[in-house]
C-alpha cells in the first residue's frame, strides 16, 4: 500500500468520488424502481414527496460518508477500509430510513429498495476503482508505460523497497548493489563501490529502460547524489532518495511520500509523476482540444487557409519535426508563415528574426497573434502535445543548446504544449543570447515542478490576452 500525505490531488479525488457516488445513487434508485415493476413506477411518479425523500437519502449517505472518512484516499487503497466505512454508512442511513418510514409509511418499501440498490451499486463501482488503482502499474504497462525500478543501496531500507516493489504487479526491480557474489555488502563498502561503478550504474539504467531510481546510501555522498540526479533528469528517469528525510529539512523543494513505513524523498516537486494528475491533465487537453477542433478550427482553417493561398504559393500547413516528451520526435502542424524554402537535412536551423524576409505578410500577422499554432490542437488530440507545456523545439535547436545549458533536456520530461509559462512571460521567439534560452528553461522547469490544472487555465487566459494585444517578441 502507498500512503501519501494529504494534498490537492487527494482533495480533488475526494470531490470526484463524491460526485460519482451521487450519480450512482440516483441511477441506482432508478434501477431499484425498475425492479419493482410498472405499478411501482406509476405510484412513485405520482408521489409528491418522492423526489424530496430521494434527496434526503442522498444527503444522508454523502453527509455520513464525509464524517466517517468514507471518501478518504485510503478508502480507495484498502478494501477493508472501504467495506468498514460502507457498513457504518449503511447502518446510519438505515436509521434515517426508519425515521422516514415513521412519517411516510406508504413510501418506505419502494424507497428502501431504491436506496439499497443505489448504495450497493455505488459500493461495487468503488471496489472496481480500488482494484484498478491498486493494479495501475499492470494497467500502464499494458499501454506502454514502463515501471522498472533501480534500487541503489544496501541494508534495511533497500530490502524494504525491494520487498515492496517485488509485490507490486507490473514492476520489475533491479538492485544494483545488494549482495555481491552472494556475500552481504556493508554500507561503507557499498559507498566505495558506487563511487567506482557510477558509469556502470548509468549504463544499466539506460540499457534496461529504468524509469525510477531509489537511492538509499548515506546522504554524505552528495557528489554521487548530484551526479545521479542530473543523469536522471537528462534521461527522463525519476530520481528519489529513501533515507532519514529529517536531514533534508533545509531543502525547500523536496517532496516526501511513504511506501509502507519507508520515507521516499524527491529532490524536486513532480506533480505530473502522479497518475491521477496525468489523467486529469490529459482529460482536460482532450476536452479543450475537442471543443476547439469542433467549433473554432473549421472557421479558422477556412479564413486563414484562404489568406495564405492568396498571399503566397505553397501548402496551407507547414509540417516540421519537433522534439516531444522524452525528446522523441513528432510531426508538428502549423499554418505556413514563410515562403516555401528548399531545405535539406544538412541545412542549419535558423530561428525567425525581426523583419525576417522569409516571412509573408499574412505570416507576420499569424505569428503576432499566435494563430499559426492553431493546427497543433490536432497534435493534442493525437497525444503528441498538450494545450499547455514547454514549447517543442526543432531537434537542430536542441543540438545547439544541450551542450551549453545545464539540464536543458529537463524541459522534455513532460509533453510539450501549444503555449507555455515561458511564452506568456515574454520568453518566446528568437533567442539571440544563450542567457535568453536559460531564462526560458527556468520558466519551463518552474512549470513542470508547480503544475496544477488551475495554472494551465491561467496560462490559457494569459495567452488569449496576448493574442488580442499582440506580443512584441512574436515575429
């Protein structure tokens, strides 16, 4: 079982479960009424107090559940916890039913069957959700998400982690040190070995496709920790420290979770490492992009496409390879804003500059208003991009800056976006000086470590405002 500190994700999860159970109770009531037959349906539909009684039972169930932690996150993680709170809720709600029976005896048989049908339907779905959550590693492995874990360390903490992940379905565990030639390795020897075999550890992580590293060695090996953390960030691996986290209280950006009784420390906040947050962000992306593609895109394509064709010869859309999540290339769609250029694989990448002669008159307007990015909502639906995230750069631009800027690849830890935190803060367009690119990376890194759905919505509104007023850096 994973026990996490209460946070905003758990609070939102609680609200979603409450809404889901409310809907299940209502539809369960309808199912119970259907089971009683046509005569009961006719009698109930004529009862003026019927909707009021149903509403009272829904409020009773939700109200009691909220007070006995029926919607606490552990009620999803543990079947025993859920069944315990469900039985308590049923007992107290049954008392409410008895009280209603005293005042409305004619409605009691129908109301009771409807309520218990709804309650059992809600509980059944909650059990299915709990099963899916506990086995989510197996699920994500089926859809291509790897969960290979590397444990670097020895002793009780390393053994506990090894036991924990070995029991988790869908996880594959590697213990880099553990026992050497069948003999136990002490902590001092392990520290010496890890200093000598850092490159071997990196090779194993890359060759095996490791997605998480858990470091359990002493914290005085700060040089190793920093090097491995940089290596992990640059290769899209989550690096975490499993140790006495009181010693790290001076670090302001750490996050702490618990696997059983083992404290797990991340050196930075990583909201999108949570499956719940990833599902939430992806759901919002699909919802928003679908609305745009259905109700806005047809008009934009008609007007902008006509203007592009009248202004210059060539295709309406410009297709370009961009770097996506984990630096994997994808085809990015944009409205064409430049005259058609003859390029080859050896042609050096050149950023658009102010008064660039390659840009058409229509293209200049599209760039100024961000309308050239509209076709990327198709990339969002395809899963290549998000609505909000670090802007995807061309691979040639990445090759130029990766050697110059520390942790440059970190911006590709998540799916890139149509707009982003750096862009709405003025860091978009041409980067003449590496310092400008460093600032863009800082904003992108801050976004990755502070993501929330509210932040995405805020950036979208900021983008719309900049589209209406124009951006001096857009050319």
